[in-house]
């Protein structure tokens, strides 16, 4: 299995440009025969809590069709970040497209205190099974909580996939935490971070992969869009930049 994290610079609230940027990175992953690609937190809109209620969509809205079409044609699983409407509330969600399967939605279960005025927490963990691997998505803040990873592992996950929007300070915490849980639970940890200014901070990329021994085996830089791919069979890491 080849699993890929994407690093991009979202345009604030600009869905058409962001969709085009997603497709460019998905094409890079497809060219390298990736089975799955996951994008950073709220990648389709940018991480903009104050705008979330204006940018949020319902799961069945038409923006999803292009990603489902690509998934069907190339047999690649695609996870994109999007604020989702639930009645009058908004969730921080990852929308997951799988070839010729119904769309799945994973919504952030643990919110940071700063997010509580804008979002409600999601309920339940989604697991993605591919061959002998079980992937558990996590979204930013909750991926730094031991209880989230422990629950995912208890459910059978052996790959932990953090979709984030993190500043340099947030990455300092992440770079201490992710190798710790990788080694503790014997799981591979992948992190997809975005680039550029969002909300009130600069997100600084450095999307990374840690193997099951907690060793950093791959990392992108802090300024370029691209993809980082982990081959679970060969343990090799591939990179491709836009």
C-alpha cells in the first residue's frame, strides 16, 4: 500500500482555486501509484474558523463530484478537509472518497478551546481499511491527545493519519508527540500540514512520516507544495513537489 500526505497552500475561502490545487496534488500521487491521499485540516476552504459558517456545505453538495470521479477512475482514496453543516451547526470534517463506494465523513471529535465558539465536536471514529492496513484519521488538536490515538489503536488501527493546520509552535508539540505514540503503539504516523497564513497564524508545512519505531523517515520543507508517499511494503518514502 502507498499512502500519501499532501501539503498545499489553501487560498482563503476560494473553493475553485483550492479544488484545482487539490487535483494537481492528487495527480502527482496517482502518477506514483498511491492508494490513498489525505490533505490538511479544512484544506478546501483554508483553516478559517470565523468564516466557517459561511463556507460550510452539506455532504451531498455538488463540489464532491470531481473527487468521487477521480477516485472511481484511478482507484485512489481521497481525504479532503471541509467544514460541514449539521442542521445549523458546523463540524470540522474530512470527507473521504473511495472508488465506487459511498462517501464517508470523519468529523473532529475533540475541539481546541478556541474552536468551541465556531464548531461542534463530531461523534465516532472512522477507520479506513486497505489490504492488511487499517488507517485512523485524526484532525489537528485531537491528534495530540493520547486518548484519541489509544482509542484508534484499540479499534485496530495500525496507521495514524493526522490532518492538521499548525504553526511553528504547534509543530514543536507535534514533533515531540507523534514519534512517542508511534513507538508506544507500534504504528506508522503520517502528518499532512498546510502552508501559509490561516486564521491568525502562519502554517509552516513540514508534513512528515514516522515509522513504527518512532523514527522520522520523511519530511517536506516549510515552503513548497507537494506530496510525501509511504510505501508500507518496501518502507520507502517518495516525494514529489509542484
